[in-house]
C-alpha cells in the first residue's frame, strides 16, 4: 500500500508548474478522404463512421486494398519511364484504435476471393495429380514399347505433354520471409499483398532480424521498383527470374514500434522507410459512444465491395507473351504533374522546406503517378489514360503524405534518451499509482527503455524525467506496496 497522501505531500519536493514536453506534439493533418473518389472515399467514410476510427486509418486501408486489386491490370508511364500501381503504406496507431476492424472491412472481398482461390486450387491439384500419373504412365509405356528406333521413341516422348502444376493461390500474406515471398511469386500469381494489422510481427519477425534485415529490405525495395528479380541459389529449381511481379504492402504498427523504425539507420539509409506512405492519426478513443450502424448494410461499402470483386477477377496479362498495359497522362494532366514535380524538386535543396525528408519527398512525384493510376483504374479498369482530376486528387493525397513524412521526421530526430524517458513516462501514467521506487521500475518498467533489470538505467531515465519536470524525488523514501523504499519519485498530477 502506498504511503498516505499527507505523508507523501509532506515529503515531496515542490514540482515546477509546467513540465516540459519530452516529445513535441505536431498536430496530425486531416486525411483527404474526398480525394479518394466516390467509390474509395465513400467506403472509407463508411468504415470511419461505422467502426469509429480516424479517417486516416480507413483511408489507408481502402487505398492499399485498391492498389492490390488493380496493380496487375496496368502500370503507369510518363516519357518512357514506367512504374507499378503498387503502394507501400504504413499506418501508425495505438493498440485499441480498431485498426484490425477497419482493415477487415477494406479487405473483406479480397479474403473471400482468396478462400475461393484456395478451394479451386484443391480441385485443380487433384486433377493435376491424375494428369501427372497419366503422363508418367504414358512415358513409361513409350520407353518400353518395342520396335521403335531411338529417333522414333524420342519423337513420341516429345509429343507427350507434361501437365502444368496449378499456380499457388496466395493473394494476401502477413509475415513472409523474402525467400518465401519470392518462391510464392515464382509458383503463383503475379500480384500479391503483404498486409498485417499488427505490423510489429513483421518488423520483429524472422525477415527483419539483424541477420536478414538488409537482405529483406533490399528485396522488398526491388518489388516496389517493379524490377525484374533474379533469384540464384544452389538447390535444384532455385534459379528463377521473376518478371512483372507486383506487391502492395500495408502495415499497421503501434507508435512504440515505429519510433524504432523511423530512427533505424539501416531502414532509413537503404531508402526502405521513404518508400512508404505514412499516416499517423490522432486517436479518437474516449469519443466512440456506441452506434447501431451495420457496415454490411452501408450502400457505399456495398458499391466498394462490388468494385473490388470485379477488379480482382480481371485476368492478368500473359507476361510470357506480352507486356503489362500502361496508363499515360492526358496533356492537361501531364502539365499539372510536371508543375507539381518542379515545385517538389525546387524544395529539396539545402535549407529548403523538404530538405529534411529528401528521400521521401524525392519519391513523391512517382507516388503521385501511382496513386492517380489506382484512382483511374478503380473508376474504369479499361482506362488507357490518367485524367486531370485523377492527378489533382492524387496531389491532395500526396500532400498529406508529405506533411506526415515531415511530422515523422520530427519524431525520428528526437534523441534516444528522450524516447526512452517518454516511454517510461507513458508507462507510469498507466500504472495506477503516483509513487514509484527504483525497485519497482527496474522490476516492471518497459523493457524497451532498458530499465528492466537495471537499477542504474532506471536512475538514468528517471533523471531525464526529473530534469523535464515530470517527476520529483521524495526525500527520506516511502513505503510502497508494503516495502520501505529509499529511492522514490512522485509522478506529477497531470
């Protein structure tokens, strides 16, 4: 049991009036849902209202899902340069902000289609095995047939066609290794999505451990580029070339995870994080009083699901025989894009407004094209050109993402010491107590701060909180949970 409030107040030092924020707050910009268009924007609004999530969570989920649906249909092209309509999205939100519920509605049809693909694959596999048995039997018969010359036998064997193994039906994966992703592409579809509403599983998984991180991010970056991928290994069947494969990524992560991602020198230096469209909405927890809206009865969501169903079922082009079609820009759309390109480029120089996010901002014109391509294909999958309103809408979305990248850069610039102090402060606020001993912090404090099991580190992080006015030492100690503790601090009543 904590000491009495009277004792505590008698012993506590006077704390400064206003603690200094450890992390500067930068207000989140509003996600431009209207820029997503009637179908995507309508669905995102319905999800936001029914599930009660920030618009950015709904918008990111719908935009990424649309990219997965259209990326195999067409690429975008300008002046001989081509890019996929594949998007890499990163949504940062607290646990309990209903990320999973929003993503589930956005991917409802995709997951139903994937289940259908797997059911068809079972039937196709049974047929394949029967055909393979017949193929082997027929070959054995020809090999043993008497009265044939060698050339006749060879000719007859060539006439026997080996059946093709059914393509792996995977559409959505959650936590793949790079090798697993490459193998699945080699034996399966030309379009897949890496979607995980607990993105910490991916960043903390096998693919992103210290031994595999550099390899994984380099390989995933090639998918973003739309480049051919040559996989060379020693095993039989391990040497393959992947051509025209398309990958969309949407990872949803908690702030405690993303702070490490944004400050990781490998992820930043290799240009992996700058390839993501980042959204960090402010939580609306505490305002979500129960509503009775049923998302399955929302007309806007039904239109969206019908559209996704049609897009997902459009046959992919035969890339062995032909190139994937490309979308070009109408003249006024191109003129607008060039103006945006030049504006961004002029602000990338030293001490200009976008210099601190140069890697991300440098990709913004390309991303603007990709988003415009997604919007055009959702509107009409037979489109051959991107129109002005697609580019203008994409520019609104890209402006949002640039502003979010600027905001994220402020977070990554915070020192490691302040990040640890802020994590400990948040833990203390949620602990249900105002008094903390060094013993309690080193036993139960957040392991990410390094205080767990280390009294010295606990003192070091606490010293930062004292310096910024968030805690004050209690002279003479205090009884906490039945034990007397000499080193005790009181959390400011905020």
